[in-house]
């Protein structure tokens, strides 16, 4: 409305000027002033348009607040906006160099960077661990308590041009072909398993891209799924980590390490240990090094709570030292 009023009064003024010049300077002066005034209008509109673009591209707190107010009026559940730099759907767009770094760090975190551990079965677990992220692969008919992520990874690899061996493609839908660690350790001497191990080594970068994509999908869900009382804290802490150098490694690695924490029926005694629970347990933080320390502190508390809640027969305390070593990498990611 303000622009329309401006044009209306601007036109009146122009016509007035033209009237004066018609009487004294003739038709040629009139044509000149018409062109001059049209040029002024065009320049003014161009300036208004450019200012509107700058305002739309800005990341001011005021515009964010207005946007959230509009969202509240349209939905009964508040969606907290994420302000993550250079993002697509809430996660950073990683360069090939950054993706290589994250792949190597997760590879070392999960399997010590050992080629032979790309096809593995940890002591005390009832599933196999595959690839750089030790994706879980349960045998057929076994309850996937900690998620069954390897079949989804295989689909991602195939979608991105990886040719899967026929037996792997079949087992993807049927379940891991080994029912125990002993069976897998014996089978590792066969050509089939060595073929799978080599495939997982050759596709390390694609596996890292899959882990990043999984975390990217989880980020908006984390805020929406958080309890109403802690939703603002989860959003603030998620933004703090995502806007801190190296923070995307922390988010991506923890999602791969202990999951998103979105399953309302997951965990022990009704208490989960995923990324959402860590963000909820953090002290409210702003972007910066301190946010990484707060995340590591909260992750340590959440994992210690998991051990306290776990069935004694599982003896999960034996893993706590290794988990703590991994969490310590979040304080100074170097990525």
C-alpha cells in the first residue's frame, strides 16, 4: 500500500511539472522531462526491490520472530526455526574434504580404522556391525532393539550406483546370514565375506554421506518431537552446536553413535540416550567452544544414565570407557 501511494502522488507531481514546462518550453521539453521522470521512477523501484531482497536474505532476530509468530497462528504445535549456516534442510553442505575428514573420524571411532573390523560382531551384542559406521544388522527374526540400519545403508549405496553382490542383495531383505559372533568369525575366512568387506572399504565416502543425510533428516524432527517444556532448549542447543566450527561432526557422529532418540518406546526404563536427550540435558548454550564442552558433558551424563538403567546381565559398564573416549573428541573436533 505504501508503494502504491508513493506512485500516485509521484504521478501527480510529475504531471504538475510537465504542465509548467508545456507552457514555456514546448513539446520537446515535455518529452525530455517525461523520459527523465520515468527513469527516476524506475530507479526508485529498483532500489526498493534490491532493499527487499537484502531484507529477505538477512538473518535478523526480528524477522525470525515474526516468521515464528505466523507459524504459531497456522499450527497448533510450535515449530522452532533453525538458523544453521550454509545449510540444505538444516545441515551444512559439506565439501569433499570435510566429508573425507568425517568419514575417517567415524571410521576410527567405530572400528579403530581397522579394515578387518568393517565386518564385525561386538562381544555381548546380538547383531552384526557393518561398515565405517558399524551399522547394525540383525539376523532374521530377531528384535531390532537398537535399530536395523545396515539394510537402509545398502539401499542408499545401491541408489548411488553401487552394485551389490547377489547374496548381499538377498540378505538385505532377509536379515544377516549369521546368528552369532562365532558364525561370523568363521565366515570371515570365506570369499563372500571378504567381498563384502572390500565393498565396504571402497564405499567409505558414500557411507559418510549416508550418515550426514541421516543426521540432516533428523534435525527438524528433534525440535518437533521434543517435550513442550524443553522444546525451546533443544532448538537453542541444536543451533548452538550447528553454528560452532566442527559442530556438524558432533551432531553427525552422535546420531550414528547412539541414534536420534526419537523412539518414544526406546531406551531403558523409559529413558532414551539419543541426540535429542543430549540436547535436552545440555545447559542452554550459544555458538562457540563452550557449546561443544556442554554437549560433551551432557552426552557423558546421558550415557552414564543408560548404564545405570541397563539390565545388570548386560554389564554395559564395560563399554563406558570407550564411549567416554569418543565423547571427548567432541570438545575439540579438529574438523
